[in-house]
């Protein structure tokens, strides 16, 4: 009887709920347009009646701390394009039109706005990357085209060449007279650069190199700037030298060569070179990607970029590096700037997407308690669960990539071998981790904005399509993570041989003691908020996981090596290795975030950063809670406490979400999505599709 009554009560409650929902949906459908007045609709302050851990955020101070000394140059980029509506990329544009617009944008930036990015590639790399992030925010095709011109083509000339190359090409690259390409990737080879098949054979009779594409698989593919605008290409090819033995030719490994591809005066493609258009792409259609085939193209011997290896007039090879592998490593080591730039630019994409999604979620109202006003969709826990950890990640990645840029700048000035190795691994890991995370987040942001996220004018489609290739170029993410794992195993081995460890790897010193010792049966059960928000606990958890993954994969590799050999063992443990690399990069990101929190000079901003840092750390722990439970690092009661605290911190971050995205300091002309406008968002959105404001309608009638 009691059970029957309970069923009746439940059925009655459900009926009331359904009726209320139908009534509310009916109102949405039949409400006359004239009633709606969107002109003064502002972003809502959600959770106003809830108790806040932080009452207000000094947005200006936080923004100053984040953007630092390069804020002015970014503002100069934003202001220039804001005053040139003719250079702003429309929503619908053909591939040919987009390519020409992108070229005009780059020319305007350099020749009208007076911003010369190439000068900072060597002098101040951090400033160059700040410009690149701002330019990418205007149009990511423009960011990539600028990167091809200055970081890849220009960077290869000044980093792989010597003084004679800088003297001859620097000014032309700087002022866009010498537009160029970076011709590394081939149809059959991308990530495996040592397997490239294009050849450059030295002819001692004419003192020239002869560039050849020996088969279709060696056609240079996806070469930015090649299809329309490029006049030169840095071509990566196997250097072949004549010998006097039966072999005939000696392979000296992959080197880089400057190859003119178009006439400087007529812009006609030069003899022996075929250029074909790679066509319309998923995204980045403002970049003219092309394919190149070389048929006995002759270039002067001086066009060899000879910093790491040279050929004399009589065909003798010389290098201060003794082996092909060492020369190859040094060559690629000088090209890591592309990965640094992609990691930094990917964070810029994430900031824009998060800003649009959060501002719309504050603006949009839907449902709510009976007989009360509707609430913003960011007041729903499910929306907080989607967006607040993402906002925390955007901050975490910002500080991690800033640290990488600083380390890269030190590397460029010091040429310290230890820092070179550190930057190589960190740039690979951060580029892979950040771009993969951003790619997934773009879809989540679109879904979080419902149907309005599907409108092209609100940018998620363009952002998603343009960013998607970030996971592939400058190194496929899966390959880059394997490089991180390989370096971790190398450091792990060196630890037992008494070698020194770079600062980034210091925690590995304790991998066999502190982090891999039996977890303390007391601390595994601690569930107090002070303990869980202690940065030392958070770092210990991240590093424990990384160290354990490192130890276990080393054991597994050793076991499988005996039966499968090196390649087979690696392939058998590949997923384990990728997880190890991601875990290590997460540890680095958290460590840099904690440092940034502790270094923040303004108390209010520091408190806000501490809140989102805790959310970043605990959300990551919760997402991999199975690992911590399986090894008894976290007891069941502690796991539950972590889950509850993540939800509570998401709620608290939601209360200051508007201020946190405002601190990114992205003006409306950069975010551009109508649903992300800081005022009159609905008015701008309706005007975009053709509706007049009510005032204008009334005046016309």
C-alpha cells in the first residue's frame, strides 16, 4: 500500500514536471517577436545569490600579468585590422579570393602597419610568437602564411644557413620581396624525414647541385605558399656526392637547399619545376598549398644551407658533426620553433572558443524553478562540467607555453646542448598535447552553444576546421608523443648510470624512492579540502603516475625485447608509451601553472589563479581516478571527495567565469562571434541575418 502511494506521488510529480516543461516550450514557440527586446541584453552574473570563494576579480591586473610586456604589439595588430574592414575575412569566401585576401593581409601588416615579424625570429622570439598569436586570431590562414614565410622559410635560411645566406636573403624575406616555401614533406614521407627521397647530386664540373624527384612518392606535398605566391623554396633532399669507387655516389644524409621556383620579375614557374595546386582543404584555405616536382633543376653550390655540413669546390664534404644522425638531429633541432609557435597559437584558438562559449552561456537563459525567471545555462551543473575545466586548461596551457617560449629564447641565445634537448622534447610534447586537447574542446564548445553554435557567423566551424591540421603538421601528434616517451626512457636509463638530469626532469631522481614507494596508508585516505588543494599533493599525484608508468613500461619493453626485438617491443607497448608521454606533459603543465600562481604579485588575481589551478589539477586526477585507485594511491573515500571538490570548484569558477574570460583581453573585433559580444549580442545576431532593430522598424512604419 505504501509502495502504491509512493508510485502515485512520483507519477503526479512527473506529470506536473512534464506539464510545466510543455507550457514553457509552448511559450518559446508562440511568443510574438514584438515582445522581445534584445537591445539592452547584457551578460548575466550567474550564481549571484550563492556564496563565492572570490567576490571579485581585478580583470585588468590579471590581464596585465598574463599578457606581459608584449601586450602592446598584440594591440597594434588588433587595432590595425579593426581599422581595415576591407582586410577582415568574410564568412563566405572562395578559395582563390581567400588566398589573395590572405596575401593582402600579410602585406598590409608588414608594409602599412609596420610590423616586421622576421626581425624578432632571432632577436626576440617571444615577441615573434606574441605577434603570431595575435595574427592568428585575425585569421588562422594568415597566421599560418606568416609562419611559413618567417618561421619556416625564413627560419630555415637564418638557422640552417651561414652569414652569406643571411646577407643575401634577410631583407628580401623581411619585406616580402622573397616570398618562400618550406619543402620538406613528400607524398610518401612526412614524419620520417630521414626517409625523404628527393635527391641533390653535386656536379663538380659545373659547381652545381642537381635537384631531382626520382619517383612520384618523392613529390613535395602540402607545401604552403607554393601554389600561387612562393618564389623560393627551402628543399630538403638527400645530398649525394660523386665517389671514385664502384658505388658511384655517396649519401651524406638529408640537407636543406635554397631552390628558386619562380622568376622574380615575371613570376613564371622556372624550367624543370612543376607546380600543382593541392586544392580546396578542410580548413586554412587562405594558404596556397601546392605540390612540387623537380626535373634536373640546377642550383649554385652556395645554395646549400651549410651550417652543419658543407661541400667544397672539388666535391669534398666537411662538417663539425661526425655522423649523419648527429647532423640530422642538429638540423631538426633548429626547426623546433615551428612546434613552439603551433603550441602557442593553439592556446590562442582555445581562448577564443572558450570565450565565445562562456559568454553565450552567461547570456542564454533557459528553464528554471517554477514561477521564477529563467536562469542562464551556465548555472546548470552539466554546462559547468563541460566548460569550467576547459577554461582552467586554457590558463594552464597559457602559462606552460609561455614557459616554453622563454626556454626557447634562452636556447637561441645560449646554444646550450642540455637546453636544446629539453626544448626539443617539451615542444614536441606540448604541441601534441595542447593541439589534441584544443581540437576536442572545439567540438564541446560548439555543442555547449546548441543550435547557435552551428551558425558559421559564430565561428566554431571555422575554428575547428582551421585548427584541425595543427594535430598533424610540424610533426604528427602520435609521433611527437613517442619522441617524448623515448626521451623519458633515455633519462630513466641515465639515472642509473649516474648522468645529470635537466631541470624539467628533476622529479625522476625520486622515481624509485618517493614516488614509487608504498603509498602511505594514512595519506591515501586524507580527504580534507586543504589537503586536496595543496599543490604539493597535486604535484605528487601527477608525478607518481608518471613515474609508475615509466617504471612499468621500462619493464615491459625489456621483457618483449627478448622475443620481439626493439621495434616489435616498442610497437607492443605503444599505447602505454603514449600514456606515459601525456602524463609527463601534464606534470610539466601543472608545475608551470603552480609557479605562475605563486609568482602572481596581485593578491586578488593570485587567488583567482589558485582556484582555477586547483580545478585543473583535481579534474585531471579525477579523469584518471582508476589509475590511482588501482595502485592504492587514493582510497575510495578520497576519490569521492575529489569528485565532489571538482564539482564545487567548477561551481566557484563559474561565479567568476566572465571576469576570467575578460582577462584574456580579446576585443569583440577579434572574437567576432555575435553570441560572444559583450553587449547587445542578440541585437547584433538578429541584424546579421537581416532583421532591423525595433526602433528602426517603428521609424519605417
